[in-house]
């Protein structure tokens, strides 16, 4: 790509008009200080990423690339401060439970969108009503499973009515994907709004507005003078985000100073190389990312819609796959130990995490076992090799995905138990295909929406779930709902452990790796915070 080489000159070109705008905004904002950062010199930050955007509209996306951009431009009622997991008011003035099934938020008076439209409780009600109405298969509406209705009795009051009492997770949900508030005068009520329409309407209320937008190529962010919220106004003059198709280009860009920050995704070897450069700094944060294989219960071998449909045989196929994956080899040989083996659905470090997959499959101690896999297949009367179509995304989960899935293919085929057809599809197409029964088995990764074990259970295993893979277990569904409304910590953790054991028996997915957050920046860049929110807040970046 030649585009990155234009970024530094482009940043310089927009610096002076941006400074002028910020100076005026600073005069207008008075003590509130919500108008932008320091106006001394060119402090435009250049960010590079390989994480593509699915949709700018929060109702149409549930992926890390989209969230990274949405976090910069949309407001949230509540949020977490840097390096904290406590949910506190953000756009809101107050936010609290006012009854077992009632969560009430009050807004400050006089809030405005970047386009000058009033931002009121009506926008908030509209936001959540449309999430539930649209229920896009690639969207986050499944996180709102406990939301019954939203009431806006006046311009500054919002009342959320919940289905179950004592919901321990609802405030955390509001900090995540479905919590991004949108302008009801600019968004459609019953359909995902096109990116270009949102940008043209300047329908933004976060720290930034988007002033230039080329889908998955370049985004120019300018500080929003109407922003009010938990975090400080932008400490920079603006941000330019450039999207790279290849991580090798991203690595070269940060090496040569064409971007100030490289955020997702560099390979483990790239990070190791860059860490030796005295002009660069490597930043890391807490883990929480997981990698896993999803099975489509309709189209996998012996799935419900196949000619040889047989639930017992379909389960045996999943059990055999779970027994053949060598997590240690994937961790060390593909990721140089930067990802660690994962034997459960809730990663280590979260309350309630256990490791049922380690005992149930493979050699019973975390290692693979062809003998155990063959036994599962033989007991179900399955002839080998079993044909298995396995899909992965070469661009969304970093440059090592091809090596990762080539190794998984090799592990599955090594003893003649499977005949794997491996294929890769770029993310924008992949995200549509996977929810339309195109892939019998496929790669996904997960970046948590909030720091709680629930976020590794609710989106995947409720009857209406993000995976749309036709997994449906009433007992699991009921237990997930029960744990979310259980206030006693010990009792809730016991339920979380029980859920993990049950889903390990069903194997809707097979988790196998857990990773950490990494960013690489120029040595003089400050304000990079990688915390348990799993969000990169670009407003704090400066140099």
C-alpha cells in the first residue's frame, strides 16, 4: 500500500485548521473543558490496524474492529475509568438500580450531538428499542436478553425495565457494544444505517467526530466540541486511523514512523522484532481474548440438516476434534508462548473459571490423544476418515491465523481420523457467511465486552445467541439466566462452574487458546492504556 506514506503529511496539513477549531471550542466550553486538547503544534496521532470494521452502526456489528472505532465516536451512559472495572456514570449524571427490576439513569441537561441535535432520553430509548427490533445476526442484541422495555418519562430520565430481578451484569452490558447511544434523527429505527449516512449526518457524541471516512481504508477523527463524559477531552489534535490488509505492512509502518501506534494485529515474531527497536515501545495489557472453533449444529458432519443427521454421531465428531487439538503446540510453535493453552469457556483469571475440557478429552491431562478420538468415533459407529470442512479468517485474527489453522488441519488428519478441507475467507464476507449456515466448523476469536465470566457464557450459549449455530440447551439457558441474577458471590461462581461443565459436554465450541492485549508505539507516544475494558481510548493519546 502507498497510502500510509501520505499520512504524516496529511496530519500536518490538517493540524492548523484543527488547532483553530479547538481554540474556539475551548473559549466556548468554559469550565467544562469538553472542547479538545492542547493547541500547540501538530499533535495528530496516526494509528494503524489490521482490524477491519463490519459496520459503524452499533446495531450491525459485534467485533473488535468495529468497537474500536465506535468507542471513539459514540457516547455511553456508563463506563469504566482507566485501569478500573467499576461501572460509573459516563454520559449519565447518575445511574443506579431503583428496584429489583428497574435501572434508572439521569442525564445532564443541555447535551448535544456533534451535529447540534439535542441529546435526550428519547435518543437513549430509541437506541435500545432499535437494537431489540433490528436484532441483526452480526449485532450485539443478544447481550440485551434481560431487557424488557425502556421508558423515557422526561428529557433527562431513562428507566430500564428488566425481566429478571437482581441482574448482576446489566450495568456492565451498558458499557459494551449495545450501550453506544445513537442520534434518533440520523439512524433508522428498523434497519442498520449505512456508514456513509452516519458520517454525513455527523451523528456523533463521543470524544471525536468522523470528518473523513473511506471504509476499511482510512478514518479521520476530529475532537468533538460538544463531548461531555467520564473521560477527559481529547489530548491530541485529532487521530487518523489507517487500515492495513497485511500485518507486515503495519509492522513496516510503525518501524518507519508512518504510524505512531500499531494496534492489532502484529504476529508474535513481529512484536519480538519491534521490541528490540529503541525508537519504539511495546505496551501490553491483561488477557481475556480467546480463540475457539465453532460447530454449526445443522451443517457439521451428521448435523441436523445433513442427509445423515444423527445427534449422537455429531457429538462424537466434536468430541474427537476436542481430543486431537494440541494446544501446547499451537501456543509455542505458532505464537511463541504469547497465547497460552485454554481448556475451558471462561479463561483463567476470571471468578468461576474451571478447566473441564482438560479432563474430558484428549489424554485427560490437557494433551491430545488420537486413541481417545478414535474411541469416540468408533463408539458412535462412524467410519474414518470423517470429511470436515473447516473455515478461518486470514485477516481478522492476525497474520498467524493461516499457520494456526494449517497446524490444526495437520493435527486432525495426522492419524487418519479426519479428512479436512481448509479454506480462508476475508472477514467482511466471513461475518455474513458464518451466520447463514455456510461453514460447518469455523474459527472465531472473542474479545470480552466486560470483565466478568458471564460475558463468555451469555453471548454463546443462550438459545438466542451470537454464534447462531443452532445450539439449544434449555438447562444451560436457564442456568445462565440464574447466575446473572444471583447476588451471592459463592453461589454465583458455583453456577458458572456448572454451566462450563455442561457446555463442555455438549461442545458447541472448542476453546483452545487465551491471549493478551499488545500495542506498539513510537517511544515518545504517551497515554496508551490497555486495561480490563479491552478498549483503546484514543482521546488520551499524545506525543
